[in-house]
C-alpha cells in the first residue's frame, strides 16, 4: 500500500524547513507535498494547472495549512475546500503563527478541524508535530470515501 500524502501549504521557506525537519524528527514517514501559496495548493487538490496529470481521486491524508499566503490566503483555500464535495471532509489543520482571534474564529467557522499556533522554540514545535502525528495519522479514522 502506498504511503498517504501530507499536503503542507507554507510560503515561508524557514517555516517550511522547520516543519519538514519536525515531521522527520517526530517519525512521520508520509510523503510531504509542499505548496508555496494558495493557488498551488488548490491546483494540487483539484488536479489542475501544473498538477493536471495527478490522479484527482488520491487525496492527502492531512493538510497543514498556513493562513498568511500569497495569491490566495489560507482562509480562502479552506473556503474552497469545504465548498467542494471532493474535498469537503479532508482533515485540515491550520498551522500558523497568527495570534489573531479573528483568524481562529473564521478558520473554525469555515470548517478547520484544528487550529495550532506554531511554537517559536524548535523542541516545542517538534512536540506539537508529534502530537499532530499521533492524532491525525495514527488515531483518527477518516470518514468513508475520504482518501
């Protein structure tokens, strides 16, 4: 069986590297696809643009979504995911440095499954990723028809 993909949507190269290192350190074996902005994420998810050759029936097991993205922001990505039957039930964890309560409320209002603030300290970040891995990749059961 092929390893399920994690979609990391992150525009900051330092945060991308930090997240990838934390995923590796916490034992995540899944392939990680990185989208650097909202348009790239939507193209990947809906198999359009540069991802038009991708099998659109194969969806990520988990989406780690930053909010402050160029071109299309994370909240708009989430809005589009939840408005389409193909992606409506995908697990989405907002992984952001935003401390704005408005972002959290809107993210949950649009259907985010979780909202996690990126810890500044690397060891705390690794611990947060380990907890996300344990829950979303091990314990959580996907609804039928997802993935």
